[in-house]
C-alpha cells in the first residue's frame, strides 16, 4: 500500500535557490537531503489504498485557497529528530486556510489528520546533531499549487512520485 502525503513541491527555479543556500552550510551539518526530494509536507496521510486515494484527489480538486509567498531565512535543527531545516519568516494566512481545507477533506473521508501544531519547514539534512549559526539570504517561493505525493523506499532512500497537482487561486 502506498504512503501518501500532501506537499508544496518547489519548481526548478526555487530548487536552484535552495541549492545555493545549502552550499553555505558548514561541513558536518549532516547528510544533505537530495535536491529532488526537497518539499514542505502539508499533511502526512500514511498507507492509503486506492478507494481513499480517489476520494483524496476528488477532494483536493475542490479546494479553493489563495496562492501565497513564503520567505525562508531561518535555519534550525530538531536534535531529537536529528534533522536540519529551513523555515519561513512568517506563516501566511493563506497557508493556514489551505491546511484547514486539507484537514477537512481528510476528515470527510475518515482519515485522522495530525492534531499537533503545524510548523512548515523544508528538511535539508538528516543525521544532524546541531546547526551552527549561518546567515542565509532569504529565499522567496511563490506557492501556486499543492500536490499529492507517494513515498516509496528506494535503493538510495525515499523516492517521491506525484499523483496529482492542484492550482491555488491567483490574486
């Protein structure tokens, strides 16, 4: 059964800007996450069979949330999870609205969304003990869509495949 999650998936331009920021990290910051895997998880859904997948796609198509900007400039670490991350300066109301609609869609088909506080972030490295202070130039990302992704274990770690992309409302 595939493991699914909703995510914000950066385009190649944003990935290029992230690559520059990651090059500024000091040596020994852990094992970098491959650029092709960088994303922001909106909702981890777990192992989902085909019927709920169809419902998730149909529900995602009904979401009416505005596009928004994220500006990443905060570098941090969660020692208990051994990951380093980049986080946005502010959490836009549009992201909160998108999350609320996704959680509602999940509840409507009988899934139980995570109730812990949401902290949007890009995991940039694993097996991290600590992160030294590093100045990172702000990285701007215009969020125009969200995706339903499948995660599978590959030879070199997790491999992601898009199951669908849905646009947000442009202003």
